[in-house]
C-alpha cells in the first residue's frame, strides 16, 4: 500500500487525468446523443453520409475510442495507479473524500462512455 500520499496531490493528479481524457474524448462527442431523442441517430447518419463517412472511418474511430478507454481506465493506466494511492492517505476523512472524488470522476466518464454507444 502506498505510504504518505497527500490528499491534495492525489486530487490534482486525478483532475489532470480527467481533463486529459476530456480533451481527447472531444473528437468523439458528435457520437454522443440523448437516448431520449428519437431523431438523434437519423440526424447523425445523415450528417455522416453527407461527409462521406465510410465504414472504414467508423472502424478506425471505434479502434481509437477503445484505445482511449484502455489508456485511461485500463488495468495499467495512470487512473488505476491513482486509485490505488487512496489507501496511502493517512487521514481517514481525507481518504474518504478522495475516494468519493474519484468515484464522481468515474461516474462522469462512465456517463460519457455510455452515451457514445
């Protein structure tokens, strides 16, 4: 278990990882739609067809999105390493706060990932 982890450093690191993920995910945002909008898929399909978007383009972007997922939330990712550091925070209250903060960030990422399908 990590020793002497500072709460503030861990939060700063987690926020930096989250912001980097957001910057890289931005190019996939057009595929994120409101699941309650019945016209989203048809609008997106028309937009992609008008741009000449091909099956090859879709396969490439799907691979890139999967690579992004692995890089940010995979077993050997910086995010996973940051989560493991929570146990090294000595103050139990700050350890709890850190855990809650990282869970919140994960929920936000999960929301983006689920909306991209």
